[in-house]
């Protein structure tokens, strides 16, 4: 369980999840995600807006495409990420839906990060 005192005054909370938490022994770590979702639900009940930033798309894509090399080209990383992102979101959706919560994915472009005055 997270320490709520750290988030008491925050309206929005951004949580970054590294691939080492999401991937365990070359598989998606569903048991960890289930426990994490309980923490997210706790924060939502406290009226917090949650943004989750997750790594792991490249790792999942490498497994899906049966690529065992550690060093791969940028083009191959992009291909792995494209495949892995689908797997990542499928697992997030399935796990969150079990707890009656919906998720969405936001795709950002370079201009989204550069033009900070851009209206949503």
C-alpha cells in the first residue's frame, strides 16, 4: 500500500512503472499489476486523477517476435514496441476491468511535448 501522506495535497498523480516491475521472467507480471491496481483504486476513491506511464512495450514485443538479441536497431525497437504496446494495453485493460475500472491510452507526438501552451 502506498503512503497516502505523500499524495495528500496532489490533485493529479503521475506513476511511472518500469519494465522490471511489469515483466517477470519474460512474462507480463499480472499478480503485481493486480496489487498495483488496488493502490490506484484507493487513490481514485480519494478523488485523485491518476496518470500511469508504463514501460515494457519493447520487451514484450521482443518476446512476441522471438527476438533474443540484446542490441537491436532503432527500427527493430520500433517494431517491437508496436507489437508490445498492444500486449501491454491488453493486459492493462483485462486487469483493470476485473476491478470494474476502465483505462485508455494517450499517444503523444513530439509537438505535444514541445508546445506546452497548446490547448487540449
